[in-house]
């Protein structure tokens, strides 16, 4: 009889162990499946984020009908400049600019431009690379002066940036304004009290990206 009960006990224990193992395996399998599904979902999300749809046809069509010559003309305005001297020597231009500022009482405003062997004058590297048109442009860059605040000032500019000017010259400017601005005639008369050869010149200036 004891042997019978002992045999029954072993049988029940074996069945119980089998069920536990089965349950454990089932739980493990379900957990593994859920983890795999979660990973798959996360991978799908990452793929969606990393590969946005880029419809190149839409980008190109946006500019298809742009008349670039008309656009350039619309972004160019006629400005007049009162000029004291044109020289190929930057130091001579700087000397005249300082002298004119004292005689005329105009503030000297060089816009942080400095002499540059490659293009004549350039804005600072930081301005070129971070500020103009939102940044990302290569140094050196020269932007012709146009509507830069003061109408009467003393500045050194570079003739290559002005349409119709003889290239390769540093020019000392003491006033600027849109064509027809009475400030030009006024500044010219004041400049000629000290510099007989002062003159005014008008040219088209690009009014696009600046700093």
C-alpha cells in the first residue's frame, strides 16, 4: 500500500512539474513575442523618422516659372554716393577717411571691413559664415554699401562691388542715398568746401541678403 501511495505521489509531482515548466515556457514565449513586436514597432518608427519623403519634383516646380532677370532687377535699386577719393592703396584711403571725418564732422563707419588680398575688402569671417543670408557662406565676402543706416558718414568701399565703377579701387565715401535723395547734393556741397574734386556717382546696388 505504501508503495502505491508513493507511486501516485511521484506521478502527481511529475505532472505538476511538467505543467509548471510548460507554463514557464509559455510565459517566456509570450514575453519574447511581445518584446520582438515592440522592437519591430520601434524600428519602424525610426525608419519613418530617418527617411522622410522628399518630393524633388515639388521643389523644382516651385522655381520653374521664376524669371531670374526680372527678379534680379526687382532686387536692385539705384543709389548715389558722394566720393572723395579713389585709390589702389588701402592705407591712403584710410588716412583720407579719418581726415574727412574730422573735417566734415561725419561719423566714420567702416562696417568692420578690412583689407583682403583676394577680393580687396571683406567683412569679418564670423559675419560671412554665420550672419549673411542666415550663415553658411564662405569667407571672404564684400557687400556694397546701400541703405546702411546713416546717410552722412565716412566709409571705405571697394569699387568692384559697384556696377559701372572702374575695378580695383578703394573709394572713400561720405554719403549715400537712393537716387534723387536731397542728402546727396547737401553732402556734396559740404564735401567740396574741403575737397574740390569730390563728386557724386549713381549705380545699381543689390538689395538682397546682407548682414
